[in-house]
C-alpha cells in the first residue's frame, strides 16, 4: 500500500516539487549572499501577491498567530478602541490578542454561525466612539465564511479607523486588493494559499499603518514583535546588505521564494479565477451528494476551503474513512458545531485532478458510512462545473 496521502486539509497544503526541493537544500548560512538575494525577492514578490505596491512587507519566523500579533501590536496603544468583526474561531483569537495589548475591544458578531455581521451593525459600532482599528478575518478557517473586505475597508476609512485584515486563509487564493481597497494591514502565514511550508509569518503594512506605528505612545511590549527591530532588516535585504537581528528560517525563505515565484508567474487575476472555479466544483459536488455547507449562502462561502455538515446518520468517523481512501481532510473546529461538520481545503497548487480525487474519496467514505446518494453524483456535478469556461 502506498504511504502517500493527498493533503486536502485547510492548511498546511500540498507543495509543488520545486518548493520541496528548495526546502531540502543543503543548509546555507544566515548571512549567505544567496539567501540575501532570495529574501529580497520574497519581499518584492509579496507586494505583487498582496497587490500592495506601496506596502512594507515583513517576513518573520513564526506562525499565523505571530502574524496576527505583529499586525496589531505595532499600531495599537493601551486604551485604544478596536472593533472586531467576528465570524468565527480566529476572530475570537484576534479579540483576545487585542485585549492582552490593553485595547478596549468591541466585537460585532454574526447573527448566527455561518453568517457575517450586518454592515449597518459594524457602522454603528464605529460611530459609538473613536476607533483606532477595525479588524476582520477575511476567511475564517473554522467556518469557511468569507467576509466583504472591500465594503468593510470603506467603512473603516469613513470613520478614521485603520483596517486590519487577517488573511491567513485567503491571501494567494481569494481576491484581496490591499492598496485598491484601502486596507492598511494584511497578515498571513506561509502554509496555506501561498503554497509554502508552515513557519513564516507575513505582514504587509500600508502607509497609514506605518504612520500609526511612528505615532505610537507606548513601546511595543515584545522585542520580537517590534517593527522598529525588523524594519531595518527588511530594508537591508531589499538593498542586498541586511544587518543582523535574529536568525531567519533559511530554508523556509528559500521555499517561499520559489512558491511566491509560482504565484507571480500564474498572475493573481488568473489565480483568483482558478480558486473560484475549483470552489464552485466542490460546492456543486456537496449539493449533488445532499450535503449542506456551514456558510449560510454560497456567496459567503470561501474559495479556499469547504466547511460541510455531516449528513444524518454520519459522524466524525467520516474523516478517518476518507483518510483510508488516501485523502486527508479535517474535522470541525468551531466550538459551537465542532462535531457536526468537516473541512476540505482547496487552495494553492491544487488542480482539478486533486479536487476530483478528494470528492471521490468523500463519496466512497459516505457510502461506507451508510449515506445514500447516487454513485458518482458528486464527481459528475464537479466535472460539469469544471467544464464551464
């Protein structure tokens, strides 16, 4: 039996062979000229991927949670007011981070699981008092719900607030135009739609965010989080002569250089369209199999992952049964419905054949669990959706 399992969880994801080869290269020194060149390319390519030609990228060893902290610790002072648009587990985490920084946090929750907060409710929250930042999780990995970032960014600008977007499960897969939409800070991790291994936190600061950082009254509470320490490093890599602050994750940078090169070569418009097309095929398959999705409406459903309710009579043992078919998917994450749904990632290097393999594995596992559906119905619906130009 083959030991290979197709990785279709919502991150980490399957990696391109060239990315794996970069990861497996013999170790370079952290001041090696080759690493300096690769790091400089990473920063330039990040601006292209974030669609933020005027942004300041930051790439630091750490997880997406570190990226969340970097994004807000450098613009928020104790006592500042923050409004959090809450659509799930990672919105809760952002609120917790802000509270630890001493911010006064006002959360605007969705009316129910699978929905997004009403824009009117968000505007009311912004009007209640002077607000330093508005934060939103573009795609919450726990729910598969996608929020309307462009509209929310407009509200933030209208009320003088900075707009911070958690793009961990969206950057590189969902349409996100940082400069054009007026988003001040976007953060992500390397392991999802960017198509690199886990271990790198990426943050893109826009001009207004940098101005807010320069105007901070209190010191950033952690040396490792402080943009004042990292900015000279990033600037040094771009000019080819970096100073030392902390040892970078050398091979992860080499791998990210390759993966971002793939994104830039594919072009972001094409990449957005590819993710939308594949997501439509997954949604067609779920409908054909009689499965409901956690997002309340298709237009709220992310293009980077599916959150799918188990049908009647089927439970979380389905995840193991799918794995036995050679495909790894994930169980639920949101505490309110953790045992009621499963998640399938569809982002990054994934192509149509991977989608069909995953759907086929879910179909077979459902049949083994006693769920009645026309054999091949999900695959046929996905194929039909993929055939649409």
